[in-house]
């Protein structure tokens, strides 16, 4: 069978990324232009600034991706881009660019759900991984437990009722003065602390999550005592959220009678969460997967991989495809 080269384009938040992936699994290039430095001084992503920077970056990022992969536009078989969920202005930049390429090069366009992209990051890091499996998507915008029935069919089993887990990491980091983006900084500081601070645990009968109560408790503790040990606070937070994530994931795995569990999304780069999930291989006989750190946070290789599987399933988009900021996965 002829190799299929997919050009992936990702611009849903503050990373402009373009990638070339062969047969959905082999990354030939994954060029990422992060705007973290630009948004850092505002303490979070400013949507309008993000859109403008995507416009400025996208041509050069694409050029870099093609050069690194040592291919030309003509060698590409499929153009896949994120069309949601995300910031509408940011999404429109990558999507419009992808549509223009698809039209000019006469190559099929495949729209990709960003969450499907995060899941597909695991296919790149683990060539042996195939559906069905259970995936816990934990990122800045999402906390979803998803049954991956096959490459393009998903069922959401549980999700957050309020904040995404990454939002909680970022907010806590801001409150204790670590800056943006908070996740990696909380991860680092937590290693110096002990889980000694009691935080409230929200529990639902079903597989949903809630993180706003924990976040508020931490903000209040810090306001009451600004000298509270920040490392202990970060460590206690990580311990509690890992416990909650594992509880719900195991419950879902039991219901589905599934052994294979994958983590995905920016927060799956967290070293404590990874370590605790990995223990389930010994203690519960599960098989745990998570992507390489660079593929956990936003990147276009994961979009190219998901685009490849959508293409194989015949899910090709028209040039009337629009950005959908609150796109759901199904
Ligand atoms: O997947 P992602 O790049 O964007 C979304 O699709 O939302 O995730 C970004 C989130 C941010 O909240 C960031 O703080 C968090 O992932 N993050 C981490 C770590 N690295 C990134 N959270 C905890 N520990 C980390 N090491
Ligand atoms: Zn993401």
C-alpha cells in the first residue's frame, strides 16, 4: 500500500504547529511555535493576541515542517487541521490556512476535533496501541473519560462539571505566585513538598469530575495564610487530584471490563499523575499508556495522526468547514 503523508495544522490556543506524519504514526516533523512568552505577562492566553500571532507564524512554521520532513507540498496526500474546540479566532487561522492549501493543491481536507488529536498522540508514542481502550483526556480545557471504541468512534463516560483540571493547575500556580503556565511549575514545586494539607474531595455517583471546590479551598487557604508552605500545597493538590482521576478511571475500566488505559492532554505530562497511574500496572493488572511529553501539550503531529484515521474512515471535509469553538467529541 502507498504511504500516506498527512500535513497536520494546529492553532486552537497558543501554539502554532504544523507537522508531517507518515501513515498516521511516524512523525517526519513537528514544528511548534509557542506563544507562552507573549502571554506570560498577562497571566493567561489573550485570545485576540493569540490569533494575530498565529497569522504571523503559520507560513514559517509550515515551511519549517516541510523542510524538516524533507518533503514538498506536492508530496502531501491529506491536509488535516483542528476545527474545534478552542478559541474561535485562533482556530480560524489554522483552518483557513488548511482550506487554502487543500484548494490550491487539490488535496483532501480533513477537519479534526482537538480532543481526538490529544487521544491520537498515544498512537504516535506507542505503535502497538490500537482501540478499544479507555482514555483520560486531561488538559487546560478538558477533563474527559472516553471509551475509544475505534479510531473514529468515541463515547464520553464522564467529564468535569466545572473547571478543567489544567485550569485548576494554572489558577493555583497563579495564586501562589508561580506564574503562567502553571502546570509544569506546580509539578516541579510539588516534588519538594509533603501531602499534609487536607483539601475537600468532591464525589459523584457517576463518572463526572469537579475541581472548582479544590481550587477555591486552595485560594482560601493561601489568602488566610500567605506564608503557607507552597510546596506542601502543590503536593497535596496533586495527591488529591491523582486519587480522584484514578478512582473514576478504575470505575470506568471495571464497567467496560477494559485493561488498556491511556492518558492524554497537557496535564498527562505531570510526573506525579503519570507515576501513580503507572502503579496500576502492578497493583491492578492494567496496561498504562501516555504520550511522550512533547506530544502531551498542543502539537500538530497529533492532529495529523487523527486526520489520517479520519481520512481512512472516509471522513473528508468540505471547504465550507467552519471553526466550532465548543465542538463536542462523539
Ligand atoms: O493540552 P494542552 O496543551 O491544551 C489544551 O488543549 O487545553 O494543555 C495545557 C495544560 C495547561 O493547563 C498546563 O498548565 C498543563 O496542561 N500542563 C501541566 C503540565 N504540563 C502542562 N499540568 C500539570 N503538570 C504538568 N507537567
Ligand atoms: Zn490541547
